[in-house]
């Protein structure tokens, strides 16, 4: 990200946390692809990844966060994890592409959070 795109001041730790959460979700999908060697259908992997993400979020946030918010965030991070699962099966690895994709995801997340006054749990 350029300096202009980097959030400034007090929001920086939150954005770092958002970046890390996005990266972790993407890498979870990549890990599933490597474990299965891409042999499972996206439909099969969707259930497994969704369950893994939801379970992790409930362990971390438990009763501190409403279930609707946990499910909404699970859906969001599941979409990112599915990209991590699908991308290695359809294109060659390119670090610049991966970094740019993650950057675009984060930019969209920040924009959506601001417009909808929603909250992404990180």
C-alpha cells in the first residue's frame, strides 16, 4: 500500500489486525488446497472452511459477540478463504498478484465498513 492508502493515526492497529485476518483467511484456503491437493470440490471445501472459521471465531470471541455478527463475519472470511483455495488451482503463483489481491480486499473491506457502518471482527 502506498502511504496515501495507509490509514493514519489511531486506526492503524485495527487495520493491521484487519490485514492479518484477511491474510489468515486466504492462507487457510491455500492450506486446504495443499492438504487436499485441490481434489475436493469447492462445495465440499465450503462447508469445511466455514465450520473451521466459525469454530475459531466462537472460541476467540465466545459470548462477547452476538451470533449474527459471528455468522456474518464467518461468511466474509469464508469468501476470502475460498479464494485462497481456488486461486492456486486456476493460476500460477505470483507474489505480486497475491499481495495486490489482498490489498484490494482490504481496501474494499474498509470502504464497506465505512459505508454500511458495519464491523469486521479481527
